[in-house]
C-alpha cells in the first residue's frame, strides 16, 4: 500500500511535466487553450509546469541517491569536519553575479567554489 502511494506521488509531477510539454507544443502550432488569453502566456505556463515537474523528480532522485551514497563527490553533502578539496576559481569580490541570485548552485562550479560568507 505504501509503494502504491509513493508511485502516485511520483506520477503527479510527471503528469504536470507532460502537461507543460503539451502546452508548449500547442503554442508552437498556434493552438490556444481555454484558460490562457495569449499564446506567449500559454508557453510560459507550459515551461513553468515542465520545469517544476522535472525539478521535483530530479530533486527526489538526487535526495534518494545521496541517502544511499551513490553520487559523485561533487554532489555529496559536505561534511563540516572535513576540509573541501575544491579548487578556488576566483577569490576576488563578486560584483557582477551575487551568489544569492544563482539559481543553479548545485551544478554551478564557480558559485560553489567562491566562499562569500
């Protein structure tokens, strides 16, 4: 019973991502769906649905693999007792791209290497 509930929980983001792909495809072919007054708004909603569904599934897989210790060293949660052996790419002040605005902190190597605390 618990596995069925877990499967249903994982199917919901997949359906949302599929709906996002459908909305974006309909925009490309010029088919306007009912709740959206403009095609560009339909495309943005589809993109948002797709990224939200895909992000949820990817986050779940990353969380599960971190628990089982099956990820690369770059994606592991850093231990506070160990010193990280990541090379420092840029140590000067960051004027052009603050770390708090980086949306890709997990995969962006420059942002994770800079120590801004």
